[in-house]
């Protein structure tokens, strides 16, 4: 296993995020169910690792947690068929797609991009790298998230509209993926606001978990 993959944060390649990939989450925000994947990007400067705090961005009024399964790409993918995707997966991680919801809604209303709403500093807290043999089936992983000990999100990756293989294949037909690029695969229902002083704990079943404070 390449040490670049284990150190995917320092390697610092493209962060691609998938939106509205769980029906119940699309519905809770009043959005239509997508007929094909849609993606957006976060800058690598938004990564943080455990020990660092999530900082509420300037002028933010409603910052939401979104717990997600992250995939680390292990080797170059360009127009790769779904059956060949498993060979290109380098490993996994747990991620938070922290979102400035009001800024996102405001951008949506004006037809503007979500870059600042999704890419502010500290908007991408992640866990340690999870070797791929720890997740033999990425479509059967529990995702959970608590705020101050209260369960807010509880889902399973089997509820994804577009499974991991489809997502990577679809992306690779449009954007070449390289070793160390990562994909956040979307969040299940239960997203909600956090405030200064809150503690977020979340996990991929009992495979890995992480804890972050909101500053
Ligand atoms: O469309 C919206 O209002 C919001 C969508 C998201 O924030 C998409 C995600 O990041 C997700 O589904 O995980
Ligand atoms: Mg998300």
C-alpha cells in the first residue's frame, strides 16, 4: 500500500463530493431525487484531522453536519467500467461535509456556485485512512453521527441512490481521477445545525470513528 494513500490528507489531491445521493436526505431539504449523480468540489485547504477544531466561518448563521463515507482512489481512472472499479479503490475514510446551509441556499437562489458554502476552512474533517480490506462491501456500511451525545444521523450505505462503483465510473467518464483523489459519497438523512462548543462524534459502524469540537 502506497504511503501516499495512507497520508491522503498530506498528499492533498482533489476532493470530489457527491450531492443528494440518499433519497431521504434529498427529501429533507426539499430537493428532487437526482436521475444521475451530481458532484461539486472542496479545496484541499478545507481538510482537518483529529486534534484540530471545526471553526465556524465568518458571518455563518447555520452550519450543518453531514456524515459521509469517503473513498480514496488508488490508481488513475479514466472511463473505467463499473466492474473494474474495485481495482482502483485504494481505501476508505470517514468524512464530514460541513456545510454553510444558509450560504448554500442563498447561492442556489441566485444560481451561484456552492464553493464557499462547502469549501470554507475546516469544512472537511476526516478520519484516519481505512484499508480497503476492512470494508469488503462499501454498500453495507453503517454511518452514524452524534452531537453532544445525541444521535442525529443513522444510515447505511446500502441506501445510496448511486453506489460507489457507479459514482466512480460515472465521474471517471467525465473527470480523470488520479491516485490520492478522494470522493465523499453523500450524506444520509438527519443533517442539522451545530453551534460553538458542540462536540460531534461519528463513525463508520465500528470500523472507525472520530470526534471534533466546534470552535
Ligand atoms: O441541494 C441541497 O440543498 C443540498 C445538497 C447538499 O448539501 C448535498 C450534499 O452535500 C449531500 O447530499 O451530501
Ligand atoms: Mg454532503
